[in-house]
């Protein structure tokens, strides 16, 4: 968001310098703003066009988190180019972004499987490529994206699986982090201290039709009586001495990224700095 706003301000500043008359400057700013907005909305379609050829017939694609750009790319490959492939989607805790994407793919007729985030190493050997979106693309060619992308990149490189990043050029930002500690403050942690840990296995087992009505009534009564500790009988209650760390994003260095699919074309990570210079000239 900040990099997109910075690019927009660049257009506004140029208008004020090139058109000293206030009314003309105002019209020029509005026109350039509309042009910039149109460019931004069309970027997703352009990325889908340049990235979809990398999805091969019969391949297995791994994704992480929910990205509208990645969804557009894969939907184009399936619906427009009529390719048949499968999508493995990491769950995307804590907001279940991956599970939401899996629903989108399934509704479009694409075979989709949701995988636990912690099982990415287990399924990596069965996929042909991995593709993720990005919250930001930095000067050194690395990306800032949903937490877990860094681990995915390390795992993909170790297993010889190409990792592609799909991102609009307005997400190119003039940052140069060397590690995750260099990332700017991103508004705290996702979920923060309110994050809950649910024992889904116990929930699934005890919420089935096999459970007696007495058991269900007892669980509800227990929950109501102990409402101060949790809102769900299968939430794992932690003592106050246990802190929760749940960062929303992490930084993936350029060495783990194979290519970037952008509205400027297919780029190598090393080309990002040159594109940034052109964008901000």
C-alpha cells in the first residue's frame, strides 16, 4: 500500500511541476489518478497472461496464503487455456487464507487439496512448482509476504522446486532488508494476544453424529460454566505467562525465488532494482 501511494504521489508531484496553472493542474491530477487506477486494476490480468504459460498440463501447483493475483493466474490457466492441473494449498493460519482460496479453485472445477502449514515439507516432493503472491517486492529482489513464505522458499530450493512470485509493479518498494529483523513495523501481530489454539481433532471426533446427546449437553454445560476461560470447549487455554508471537509477514531473500511474474513481464529477482529506478525516474 505504501509503495503504491508513493508512486501515485510521484505522478501528482510531476503534475504540479509541469502545469503551474491551478485549474489545469487539478484536471491533470484527476486524469493521472484515473489512469493510475486503471493501470493498477489491469495489472492482475497482465500478470495472469505472462504467468499462466508456466503452469503445465498435468502439473501439481503449491500455493500459500490467499492472493488475488495467484488466483487470477491459475483460473486463467484452467478456464481460458483449458489446462488440467491440481492445486495444493497450504492452510494459511491464522486467517485460513489458503482454505478460502481452495474454495475458489474448487468452485472453478480445479482439483484442490488443503494441506496443513506444518506439512509443507511432507508434500513438497510431490509438487512441480510453487507460486505465491507478495505484499511487497524489495530492492534486492526479495519479497515480503504472508508468514510462512520464507520457510516455503527454503524448502522449495532444497527440494529443487521452482518458486514463482506473482506481484504487481506498484508493490515494488524502496526497502533493502537483509533479514526478517530489518522489516518495518507492520501494525503488530495478526491476531495478537487474542489468537486461539483449537484442538481440531478432538472437536471433530466429539462433534460427530456418533457422540451422544448427553456428551454434547455436558460439553455445552462445561463451556457455559467455564466461559471465562474459553468460548469453545476445544480451545487450548494458555496461562498468562505464555506469550504469543504471530507475525503477519516474513521476508524471503531473492536467492530462494526463481522468477517474478509482474505486469512489466517475467523478471529475475536481480532485475527488480533496475525496474525500481525506472518506476521512480
